[in-house]
C-alpha cells in the first residue's frame, strides 16, 4: 500500500561508507526510516517485514546488480508496487531507456551531494504521488 | 545546538578524511587486481573484480571530496570497459591504455593525499 507521506525507504548499496552517509542523511535530514542493505540478498531478507514505500538502488553492484535486484524485489508483494529510484552515473539515453523499460520511476545521478539527497528524494516522492493522483483522476 | 544537517556534514567530513587516508591502500588494491588480471588477461572473473574495485573508487572519490581521483578512476573504468567485449570474445587485449590510466590514478591519489590534512593529526 502506498502512503501519502514517504516513510520507509529500502536502500541497497554495496559500498559501506556511501551506504552509511546516505542512510544517515535520509534518516536525520529527511526523517525517513531506512533499511540499508549491502546486497540483493540482504534486501530480500528484510523487504517483507520492512514493507517499503520506496526502493532506492545502486545500479552497479557485484554479484547481483541493481536491475536484477529490482526484478527480484518486484516478485515480493511488499515491494511489487513501490516506486524504484536508481542511483547511477550511467545516464546516457540508452541507459535511461533501459531503466524506463524496467519500470524505474526516477534516477539520481552520481555524483550526488549526500546533504541534499533527502530533498531530492522528497521531490521524487511528490512527483510520484502527483502522478498517482492524476492517474486515479 | 547541532542541527541534523551539521551532524551529517560532520560525518561526511570524517568519512572523507578516512577515505583520503586510506587512498594508498585502495590504489594498491587496484594495482594488485590489475597485476592479477594482466597475468591472465583472458580471465573474466579477474577482470570483473578489477572493474568493480575501480568503479567503487570512482563513486567514493566523488562522494568523499576527491574529484580528481574519481575522474582518473572513471578514465580507467572506461579503458577497461573498452576491453570487455574483447575478453568475452576470447581475444586478449593489449592493455597499454589501461596501464596509462592506472598511472594517472596513482598520481591523482598522491595529489589528494598531499592536499588533505592528516586525519590523525591533532587540531
């Protein structure tokens, strides 16, 4: 179920330091609840209990990349409908078309400033809610 | 009173200082992975390990205040990427461009260390 206010973010990033600063920013600045996972396997372990409102995924990860992680999360009812946001430096037209085919709602381009990430996520969520409202109307 | 933004900024500064302090080890790890790959340039697994480490360095460099390191890592990543198809096709590359990009990464890492204050030093 989609909430009006964004509360829970499932975040998957293999780099521990980046995971730490992004989680900290989202929690402290954005006041979101974050489940920070280092891999697809970790995300699959927590997703059902966490019941995320939004999925935030790094694209290039070892073993299982972001697109594959997304497809596996989508098979879970708890993450089937949550908007997905990729974090990546690969944003050429061909890449963006690929993300769109995967059903990715938006992309945060690397490098990004961790200090303004919460605002960016808030904007993306608002855009998502507006679109949902328009579709429903 | 310290605001959430200030707390995150302080943690970002701390992680950035740690990143710079650990750059020699990180670059050495890239060098080791490259040596392992060049010993067996047709080994896809070694190539992917090297590529991923370089990719991580690119991302960390930009997040933790070392754009020169990030740029050099990106150039190395692109040089490696040019070989991906060759390796998958079983053709062995001539890695001159990769070695040149590696040298640039080493130089950028040295410069980043020179510019940054020692995080262990007393204020």
